[in-house]
C-alpha cells in the first residue's frame, strides 16, 4: 500500500468538506493506495501526466480531489475542492499544476 501525501493545503481542503463527501473521497483514495481505480474518475492531462480527478456528488454539490499515483513513493493529493461550474475552473487546474511540479512531475 502506498502512503498518501497531501501537498499544500489539500488536507485542509478535504477536511473542510461535508463528512459524507470526505468519507467517499477517502474510500476512493484508499482504493488508489492499494493499486485500484476509483469508481468515478477522469484523467486531468492539463495538470500533468498521470493526474486524475476523483468525482463525488451529494446533495450539496459536486466535489473533486486531484491526485497522482504514478510515482513510487506515494499517492499525492494535489488539490481538493467543490466544483461550481460545468468545467473545472482554471484556478483549480493551475493550483494542482503548481503542486504537481513540487513532486518533480513534468506536465
């Protein structure tokens, strides 16, 4: 099992989410830690190679966690946020991209 590493404020962002959303994203991240794939996810190539977005929806809206698991050392959680528009906001993509570069990833 790979350890989870939270970059920047991603742990706090996740902690601020509703309990049910935190639980669901946590289960999906654990699945990734064990080498599996989340139940609802999509690649985010704009962030960098191997970056994916876990997608969770509940009554309060759409929630996302962007992670990368291609590195041997850990599963890196780059950013967690509530999605408010159809398309992921450029600011969310840009923040995840900056954090991706912190682990030595190349876009």
